[in-house]
C-alpha cells in the first residue's frame, strides 16, 4: 500500500493506522499479504513495516 500526504508530513494519522489494520485483516482472509504501507511526504517517507513491524509474509505468527 502506498499513498502520499500533501501536507508533506508522512506521519500516519489514526485513520491511516486503522485503514492499514483493516486492509491487512481483509487481505489475510483471502490469503493475500500486505508487505508494507508507505506514506510519502515532501522530504521523507514513513514505512509501517519499519516502524510497526507489519508481519513478514510467510513468517510464523
């Protein structure tokens, strides 16, 4: 998953976090892995995998 924050600050909002959780859960039910959710800012990016440790596809839960 990738989207941008036009404000330039890639810090995830509570809505971004909730959306990531909901999409990840929905994908898991059909056997699809979400590898990461990246938010692009003006100067940098935010990776949910790096910051929150999204589960690695194929890794034991």
